[in-house]
């Protein structure tokens, strides 16, 4: 029993140190993730494949970052980045499709 208590205590102390150093890096991680997402969003928009929710995810990411919830903010920024990259890839993949005349304006 004493062995379990010592292991749990050691883990708790070690995780508190890890959390402290992680918290210092999350602001930088959030900035990098947001910058990447914005760049991907611009590339997707230029290709004509900007998906609807990219801006929503970036806005929610900024709100979560301002509230101090960096984990949620980074996840949302990465989700926006993923959607922007997929939107751009979708437009590039469909660029040479031969649509029937009734699909074109």
C-alpha cells in the first residue's frame, strides 16, 4: 500500500512539473498553429476551395486562447488548418473534371 502511495505521489509531482513547462510552450504552439491555419485558409481561398467552417474554427480558437484554454485553442486551429488543406486539395483534384453542361453556369 505504501508503495502505491509513493508511486502516485511521485507521478503527481512529476506531472505538475510537466504541466508547468507545457503551459509555457502552449502560447507559442497556439501562435504557430494559428499562423499555419491562416496561411492554409488563404491558399484554399485562392484555389476556390475555402470550406465554410474554417473561419468559425479560427474564431473559436481565438476565444479559447483568450480564455486560457490553450489545448482547446490549438485543437481548433489544427482543425481549421486540416479543413483548409482538404478544401484546397479538393479543388485541385476536381480541377480537370468534365462536368455536364447543366452543372455549369
